[in-house]
């Protein structure tokens, strides 16, 4: 009975993480289209949500990597998975609050690894899998996207350099509708699968699936729906950082960045790499700016983003390990996850209620002043 309760909490927490993933990573998909005025913000977000949902059904390679190549399935428990998810959600919310586009993917992997380390030790962590499937792609993908976007924007400028700026900008804005749509589709193929993989891992650890089982259909549909809803609600703080604070972007640069980011993410999905879409599109945006001129990139903002990248794995691992230690204080049953889950929900409600109250105070003051 306790295992069923914990499994229910894990699935709910995984879908909550998937929601925050979409909420947090909306900027990856729509910021370039919004900043160049290729799309109205609401239209851009709605389109991204729909294509995120569709993309989640196109591949299961990344889900298989998360379920099989990060930690030892035989030693995973549902409590470990729960603690890892909480670690990822906490880091997502912290970086969202400060407007930093960090990696939800690495937050999830870091949280699970941290919880596994505290619970079992290093023997249950697949170091080779993490290096080959996570760390190496994390280094290569942004550089690849940076180079591809830089080359693409140079080609674009050479082709249209002597044409009238007005029609050229309008043409690239139309192109951004398609390149932005492809980026949203690519995002769904990679990011939604991480939640599918983690739920599948929980189902295996609880005995509801055997180790070689494929991802159940209901897991695919629920994960796709959660990330699409999160994408639709959007993370507007991060959209501002991605869309205007790294570079002041023109439509050609937006088109080049979206195209390069899409290509890198789709290639990673094909090979089953749980790529950081945030790292990839950030690298593409920087490449599109730097190819025009190095001073076009606000390197101070880029530096802050890179610091967030570096901190994501260890910070989420620390929180994941800490959450597991707290839940373990209440024994191996459902009490620990239930208490932590209720405390987390209460904290989120308190924070949002406080923000609403502050917003109401500001509105009241403005009304009285007028």
C-alpha cells in the first residue's frame, strides 16, 4: 500500500516537473520569434505548446536513456526518484525566479544522481553513461549550435546583403514562423521524454513494469500534456533574457539561431542524448550575434547564464540528496514523501499568494495615486 502511495506521489511530482520544464523552457522556443516581432507573444506561445505536444510522440530514445543509462535500475526506489524530482523542481523554480535559462534536463539528472548517491552510494551511479550521454553532449551541443548559427547568419547576410532591408526583414520573419515551429517540435521530442523516462524508471522500481518494458502510452500522453500546458503558461522572465538581453536580435539572426538550434536538438534526440535545449539555443543565439560582430553579444549576461549551467548538476544533486535524507528520517514508507510533498505544495501556494498580494498592493497604490 505504501509503495502505491509513493508511486502516485512520484507520478504527480514528475508531471509537476514536466510542467515546470515547459514553463521554464518556453523561452527556448519563443523568445527569438517574439523579440524580432515575427509572432505575437500569445500566438508564439500557443504554437509552441501545440508543437511541443506533437513532438513528444515522435521518439522515445531519450526516455530510454533516462530510464536505463543514468543509474542502476535494480537499486532505484520510488523514494529516490521522488527526491530527484524535487531537486530538479527546486532548481527550476530558483533559476526561473532570477530569470536564468538553466537546464531542466541537467537539473533532473542531477537530482536523481544526488538522491541515488545519498541512498546507495557511487556503485549505483552509471558514470560512463552520464559522461557519454550527458556531459559530452552538454559540451558539444552549444558549441555546435554556436558555430552553425554563426555560419548560417553569415550566409544569410551574403545572400541578402544588397536587397532592400524592409522586404528582407519581412521575409525572415515569415521564415521564423517555420524555424520557430521546428524548434518547438524539436523541444518536444527531447524534453518531454525526460519525464517519460523518469516515470518509467519509477514504474520499474515499484515492480509495475519489467526492466526491458517500453514506455506505456498513458505516460507518453500525460507527459506531453504537462509540458504543453507549462509551455502555454510560459516563463516571461526568461523570455526577456533569451530574447533581448543576450543580443539585440534582427529577424535574420532569429531565423539562423532557431534553425541551428533545431538541427542540433533533433540530432541529439535521434541518438538518445538528453540534451539541454536551453544550452543549445543559448549557444545558437550567441553564435548568431557574434558572427555579426563580437561586441553584439552582451557577454556579461552570457557569463551569468554559463555560471547557471555549471551550477545546475551539483546544485540539483545537492537538493535531491538533501530531500532523500529528509524523507528517510521518516522511515522507508510513504510518510516521508507525503510530508515533503505537502510541505512543497504549501510553500508554492504561500509564494504565489504573496506575489498576488504584492501585485494587488501595487495596483491599489497606483489607483489611489491617479
